[in-house]
C-alpha cells in the first residue's frame, strides 16, 4: 500500500467539523486499538507512553474488555500473549526501558506465532536515558531486540491520524500473519494534539485471525498451508493444543528433527515475504520530478514534509518518501527513489539506523546521513540546509 | 514559506493553566474549521518555573507540528517571556500580563492586567489564564467568541463553567481597549526585512 500527500483528504471539510475531535497521539492509538477490536491491555506505566494505559484503564471495561496493570513489562508482555492465545486481540504500550524487558517474551510471541501489538513510544536511551525527550533510537531493537532468527513487522507513526490508522493496520497485520507487530511512536507524536475525524466502525476494515474450520480432533495447530499461516484455535474452545517456546512440529510439540526445524523457520519468513506487498506501507510527496529526496519516518517525516515544501518554493526539486513500514524493510518503494534521485537524505533522531537499510538496497546510490542526538526534534530548516548542500 | 499557518505560543509558570488555555484554543479553532496542532513543554520544566504550550492553526493540513515563527505570544510572566521570545515574528503580537511582566522586548506588545482582573473583578486568581485566552481570541482574530465559549464549556468542570465563561468575556473586553492596527508596523526596518 502506498499513499500520497496530494489527495483530496487534505482539504478541510467544514460540514464534517462537528465530528472532528482533538486528540493526542497516544489517545488516537487507544481509539485505533478499540476500533480494531482490541479487548485486552496489560501494561506498566512509563513516560511517554502512560496515557495509553491510563485511557485503556477506563475505556476497555466500558466495552467489555479487560485492563490489568502488571508488576513490570516482562509480565505485561506475558499477559498479552496469554490473552491473545485465548482469542482476544491484545495490546501493550511502553517506552525504551520497558521495551527492553519485553524482548524475551516477544521472542515467545514470535516462535509461538501469537498475534499482538506492542507500542513503543521512543524516548532517549539507552537505559532510563531521557524520559521526556523524543528519539528514534529503538528502530533496530524493534527489529532484532529478541534473539534468534525471526521475522517481525515494525510500523512507525508520524501524526495523530497515523496513530489511529496505523494502529488498525497493526492489528490487522498481526491477526492476518500471526506475528507480533511493533508500533513505533515517539514523544513528539505521542503528545501532539491534532484534529482528527474518526471513521465510522462500519467503514473500517478489521481483520480477524483464521480459526480452525475442522472439528477439534482433526485440528493440527501448526499445519502449513498456502499462506504459511496456520489456523489458530482459542485456548479453551475445545481445541486442545500445545504451545511452547521451543521450536515445534506441526502438532506444536518440541522437535529436534532438522527437516521440521528447517520447515518451521522457513515458513516463518515465507508468510511475511508472501504478504510483502500488503505489509509495505509508504507515503510520498512531490516525488514525480524529484532530483533529490528525503527518506524519513515517524515525527521527523513531518519536518521533512515542510523542508520539501520550502525547497520546492526555492526551486529545489526535492521529494519525500515517508516509511510507515520499517520492517520488513520496504525496499520495493525505496529502490525506485534511489534510482531516480542523485542523492537521498536520511534524517534520524539517532546515529543512523534506517540509513543502513536504505544503503543496502542500492549500494551505488549516494545516501547522506543526518543525525540529531541531543534529545531535540529535527527542524525543517536543518533538513532544508542539508538538501540545499546536496543540490548544489 | 507562504501558507496560512498561524502560530501561537502560550508561556507562563507551571500551574498557571497555560496548557489548558492552549488546549481550549485548539478546540475552538477546530469548531471554526481549522486544522490544529497543539504541543506543550513536557518534562521537568513543565512544573513550576516556566511552562509553554503552542498551537498552530491552518486551513490546510499541518506538516511541522511546532512553532517556527510566532505570530502571537502570550506571556503570563517575565521568566517565560524572556525564555520563549526568541522566535517571535517581526510583525507578531506580544500580549503580556501586567501583573508579572515588567520588561518588554518589543514595541509590538500589549500589556493587560489579566491576573488583576481575575483576582479583583472575578474573585479567583486561578482563572487568569482564561481571561488571557479571551484577549488572545479577540486580538488574533482567528476564532469567534461563541467558539471559544463553547470550547471553554467543553473543557472545564460543570460547576466552574459560568466563572470561566465570565473570565473569557472579561479578557475579551480588556482586549477591546487596545487596537492592533495602532501597533508599530514591524520591529525590523524595511531594508532588513528584505534580506
């Protein structure tokens, strides 16, 4: 999926203004989760993600869901895995330090193929770092934080509308592919209030996991199929099955057979590769005739968006590719940009994480790094200055 | 860059209701059909000392969510004025509270006694932020009084609604005593502005 910024949706519609709300990014994530059918949240409060837990604590019970504040993030991750195995769409939200604690159980969710969504509102790190400052330092942790060879989906949000829409996508992808989805937000997006029109529920595509269509005695919990995504039975629904963190055979029991291990690992990756075109989400602006481009994600893409507009006004042919999906890395969207432009700028609030992935796509392209690591948000002027230097 | 972006910053000390004033303004702007982006200082500086909140309004979707150059700056005390004045637009408007501000860094400024109005006329110093909001609404000429009153009513507890609406009106009335068109045209000379 890819979208543009030039669509009709940018025009203010006064008639609709009655339904427009002013929400914070964190609040919009909650609305998105509830609209996706999320009915379980377990978490531990942490700046700058606490609003998600706070809102969930009174919104979930109102729709028949459950909220639990756990003793820490290890337990929170465990709780949402349990709830999801029982058939309930589940969410947890945290920031860097909590996300580190979640890695062990996140691996369990990967190996047992448990759909769930983990929101990481990034702040400065490592360790307790900078609790109130924005950062994009957890990108590679989101991809590789848990050990072992595993696929995972990582999405990044940049606005309040994103927070709603991408949360819905996150749940949909997680249910469809039986994989944990990491939603990366940051302090800027989390605490910015913006106007948003929430779509009606009936106009929203909501995906449910495929449950077994065979009687319980025929059910093989990890049986391969054309999609590579086994049907998933709710624990307690009569379909007895075994769930383990060990590499398992189709019946869900630990295995040491190399043919089964190989088939298991390859299927994990195959299911994501098969869905790549759907999973890859990007937005672009003024790329048609661009000679240089910015590739950005998260809040920084907002600064980039303005920098591009400033550049165009000065006659600099610059364009923007905003990555919503960070992993699997959207190389099919990045590649044409690298081929088209003579130089590409990757601004990040870290020492350079996504830029490595961008470079890997096409080694002959000129890719310029811009890092800001002082706990401050990158401004449009900084990006414009870089663009100007690249254009000369 | 030319667009209809209008940028407002609210500055004061933590506890003065700076953020609430910004949230209410953003809400009112939405009633008027604008896109809005509202941010605030977050972290240790938000408590005591100085605190700031920002609102961007525009007819089109807002890209960069923070202030680039302020069109309007409300300063409720001297510390916030000194700290957050730096990106004031040459033709911007500064509105400050006479009670806590002594030195003005620009002649494009109005000094109105928000805290005194709140304390003496309304009997509650706590509503000084809403008094100031009334003046901001009147002087920026972007949102109507009915929209602001509706937003105030939506954002404050029911039992304080009347007091806050009254505060808003008192602020607007105070703002009627001044005239934006009488301000000096810009703090930079024409030659400088061209650069």
